[in-house]
């Protein structure tokens, strides 16, 4: 099997309100249960055929200059949603997202 490129496995960060909240878990002081989280979580859109191990190695390879180590990877297959735009029916694209947990102390500040 051919080796996959890291940038074909990990496409781009997935930026939503919830994903930004997950990134700021380690600096949350308002809630006692959130205060215990020492590991930040980052959400990425990934290739639909990639498994968790491939995603973890791709993230570590992309951010190897910063010494990032992946602690855990959780994946979610997002199904397409029905949409209507200008009286035309259609669907949004399906995609796979990965919630990547880094070891305590690591962070990707530029995201």
C-alpha cells in the first residue's frame, strides 16, 4: 500500500464555537471540572479513509518542529444534511472529523 501524505490525511482545522472551547480547556478557570483538564483538544477535518493511528502520526509529523505528541484521537463521521437554497434541494458534503488530544503542556498556539 502506498504511503499517504500527511496533508492528504489531515486536511484543515475545524473551527466552530465548540472546537474553540475544547482548545481552551487548559486555561478555563470558571468551572471546576474544566479546570482539571490539562490536555488541550484540537479538531481537524481528515480523510474519510484514515484511521486513528494514521491521523496521530500525521499530526505529529506536521507539527514535529514544535515537539507535539498525540495522547488520543477520537473520530466522528459527519453525515450530510439536507439543505434548500433558492428552491433547490441538495445535501451538504459528508466529512470525517478528528478530535486530537495532546499530552499535558503541549499546545498549538497558532490555530
